[in-house]
């Protein structure tokens, strides 16, 4: 099963990614590496307000943060499809940087970012296993609960 078929089976339909909200590009390819700019859990195809708005540990539980990270992983895969034309070209998800907008005492960032990691592994199998950082932030743009960056190795 291709990554795109797996996503469809899981109820996700790949779409054109949203345009950046500032002066940057959504992805850069250099050699066989694709660097994806940070994405949040906003709905793909709707560049208005994010679907999520608030801090984990205050407005959102760990489980809700996990869902936000899962939605963010989907948004990253939309950008990766835009960069490659076909998710089957992904040779390996190399690195994930997950940032969690949490309360000052929130310390379960890894549990939140697992939403992203789990979906990547479910879609790409062993190719989806990656190095990762999960860190806390005092705030994120538009008050989103998570922002995630990704680096992928791809083949032509």
C-alpha cells in the first residue's frame, strides 16, 4: 500500500497546502533532502484561523494536543507531497522538531508530539521512524498549541 493509500484508509485526503503566513517558502529541497517549514494544526485548504487556539495544559489536554500534532503531521505530509509530487518518493523521515505551546509547568511535550510521530510511522512504516526533539514554548504563532518542522530524505 502506498503512503497516499494508507492516508486515505485512515480518513485523510491530501490537499494543496496552505500558503505561508509570512515571508518564507513551505519547503526547500537541497540534494535528496527536503526541509519543511514549521506547520501547525490549521485546516489545510483554509488559511483563516487555526482549528486549534490555546495552550496544552490549560485549554487542551495531552490527548487533545496529540490530536493537534496528528493534524499537523497530516499538514506536513501535504507539503511533502507538494515538494515531491508523490509520497512514495520518501526514502526516510529523517528528523522531526516538535514545539508545544504549553503552560509553564507542562512537561509532557513528548506525549503530545507522539501524535505526529505515530502517524508518520503508520503511513510510512519503518521509513517513518525518525530522530526527534519535542520542546516546550512559551507561545507559538496565532496561539496554536503545536508547531512541527520535518526533514525528509527523498529519491528522484
